[in-house]
């Protein structure tokens, strides 16, 4: 446990997954396209979580969904629950959020959707954070480019790597 | 659809269909650039959407991707991911240039044209086999992280299904292996339709 605490690890969060950890670790979502990385942070305890959201809110009953974590509403809820469980000292008021992703990599892909999926993902994520009273500190969403998101749990800084652009810090 | 909706025999049949398509695509590209092009026997897998990025690998690498929607009797997505160096080499072959190391507008249309040829030939072959009509949309190109391009297609697909049928293969130009992925993903309804036709053809 001690070794795990002091060694800086990069924890990769795949599609439809989330991870909760503490400093000095870094949580990463690689190659976000229309998906959104949602970083929740408690800067007092240096604990945080990162969720890799694939889809807007779930419309079907939870029992019918094989992986609820891929949806904006259920994924954020599950991560918050885990964060609060692991970090007894905090409540939701100490937690802040930063988000990135929600791009539109190729135009007019899914004609059955009224809007592009990246944009809908961003809207649903923001709506969910608001309903949970979690303050959104910063975001880098939209566009037509991919993003890799690194969330440093020591500082709470989220660095976003974009091809042929300078790294953005949120 | 669940795992039980497709058996090994049907997967093999789908692989065979994919192989016909891939062979046709290689021949078409070979004629276009006047060089010998080989294409590997496609790998057809029916897997969880979330595990596709691991299957493809190198998701953080910068790639050049062409995307086509598939319309007509089946609906789906086709994404071809070329490693940057592969795309530049293809541009050289097509334009008779040397040492291409970035994509200008001409280069972009050349890569789109390669995509067009590969996708058109592939779809024609499987359409003939299945006796269906398949039409690719106009191509779109992006130059970005491979994972990010794949991400959107997978996310859209995961609205309708947990599992996805992925067909992937690699191109070889004049025995030099050019890393590229040719990925076809059909929506669940189209998958069912395809399997039904294959079953009928196989007499099962």
C-alpha cells in the first residue's frame, strides 16, 4: 500500500470505464473522439476520478443496459458514489469537475441522431453535473480533433494533448 | 444481438465474404498504382465494443483516416486507418512524387481516392456475394489520433448494440508491409440480415 501511494502511476481509463484514485497518480483517457472524459477532483484530499463517457443519458431502464457506465448520467453517478465511498472525509460540495472531448471527428455520420453525438454527450454531462451540484471549473469540448486527457491527482491539473496544437491545461 | 446470435460457422462464412471483398480491393488498388498490392486475410471478430480499441492497438498514434458510411440494403461504417508513412507512400505512388511528408489538399484527395477504390471494390464484392445493393457515401478524411477516429464510430454503434462485428485487415505494397486497418462495422439489423442470407446460402 505504501509503495503504491508513493509511486506515480498512470492509470488508463478505457471506453465506458471509470477509475478513482489519489495523488501522486495520473488518470488518463487516450484518444477521446466524440467521447468525453469527466474528471472529478477533491483538492483537499487529492482524490479524484476520471470517467470515459461514450453516450448521452440512458433512455432504457438500467436493467436492460449491459454497461451503464458508458452513459453520461449513470457513469458520472457511479464514479461519484465510488469517490465518496473511498474518501470518507468529503462530501459533494468539495468536489469540482473538468471535462474534455465531445468532438465531431467525421461529419454527418449518424443520420438518425438529430445532433452529433459529441455535442449531445457534452450537453448531457453538463446537465448531470449541474443536477449533482458539482461545479464545472473548466472544459475543452467540441471541434473536429481528438484529445488525450491526463489528470494529475497531485495538482488537479488536466492536460489535454491535441495533434499539431499546444497542450492545453485546464 | 448477443453472442449466441452468431456461430463459428457463420463467422467463418463472414470471413470468407470479407476475404472476397479484401481481395477485390487489393486488385483495384494494385491496378490504380500499378504495383503489386497484397492484402492479408481479414480477421473477423464479434466482440464487445469497448474492447475494439485494444484489438486495433496504437490508439494514441497519429493516423490518417478515411471514413465512409455504408448505405443501401445494409447500413454500416467503414473506417480505413493508414499509418502516416503509409498514406504518404500511397500519395507518392499515385501522384508520381517522392518524399511526401505532409498532406496538402492534393494529397488529401489522393488518400480519399485510395479509400474510395478500396471501399468501393470491397463493398462491390460483398454486395455481389450477398446479392444486395451497397453504396458508400462520399469520403471524409481526418488526420488525428487513431483512437479518436475509431471512438466516434464505436460510440455511435454502442447506442444500438453491445457487441460489434469488426472486420480488419492490413495492406502490403510490394511486399513492404504498410500498417493500415480496414475496419467495417455493420449495424445490428444489417448483421442479422447478412447472417440470414449466409445461412440460406449455406443451407443451415
